[in-house]
């Protein structure tokens, strides 16, 4: 039985929680099939080449609910998922969007980054990552590597600043797992070695958080604005 209070405390302490077997495997199979039929195995990139090269981010996004795929609503309406989110974010939290992130074989994954700026500790996105396939170091790659507690450490160090990667841990979520991660937490995705790698992010945010909070992401080498496809600053 889940204890939401304890999980929320862990979330605020470590910047993430990993809950194995949270979702029904039949639902995950349905989602994975929908995702694969949308992408096929060799989809085109949506981000600009310059962004992919500069940011080291080799991911193709898809917003299934915007394409009328209503089966993805089942997670939004999952009772334990909603009550855990409520415990973490408090009254007035809201859903942002459901974004599938697809990576092809032999791609880079994602370089170290924060999903949004951390000028205001109260303003952050909550990543609610669900896994419709098993991620493993040996077969797929694409593990999520993060530094526990780093959501409290301010902006991620640039390449010229000290950065303690020894403190990092790698998660290999299995089909049906849920990972919740604070948008200020330092994280990256390892190289993809299997046929493909998919995770699905039901992003949400606390009340008062601007809806466009993830428009600006922070990488070790730059601060990047997605809506204008520009590096606001190199670091
Ligand atoms: Fe991220």
C-alpha cells in the first residue's frame, strides 16, 4: 500500500521517486503499441539540427492527446497517480501535457540538464514519467541518470565548473514503472543501444507556476529557449 506522505517526503528530499509496477501492464502494452505505430522505427526529427547538436539531445517528442488519442487519458484519471501528485504539489496543481519521448537506436540520449530555470524554487515542472517498455543497461540503454538532491543546488554547473558526477545514480525503469522527478533535478539520459527507447511524460506543475515553465531549459553549455529555437546564452 502506498504511503503518499512518505513518498512526497522522499520526493522533496531527493528530487525524485521511482515506483515499480505502478501501472497495469495491459495498459502499458496498449500505449507502447500506439507509440510505435505513430513513430514507426525511423521517424524524422522535429527539433532543429542545431539544437540537437548543441544540446546533445536526441529525442523526438509526440503529444498523443493533441492527436486525439484518448486512451492516454487513463493515466491522467488514475486515482493513485492523481492523489500522489496532489500530495506532492498541493492544492491548485495542474496538468501541463502528455509528451512521448522517442529515441532511435544508436542515438545520444540527452546530455545533463535541468528542464527549466531555477531562479524561483517554487516554479518548476513535475515530470511524471511512465514506462511502457523495460529500460536496461544491457539491452536498450537509455537509463535515466540523475543526482539525488540536486534540485536544491541551484543552476547546473557549466563545463568549466566543478561537477560531481560520482554522486549520480542511474535508474532502469521497467514496463509499468512510474518515476516522478523535479524539473530542477540535474539529469541526463544514457545512450540508446537497443532498437528504440520510449518514455512518456505527464508533466504537471504546482499552482502559480507559469504554464510555459519548460520553454527554457538549462544545459551545461547553454540556456535554450524552445519557442524561439535560440540559445539565450552560452555558458
Ligand atoms: Fe529533462
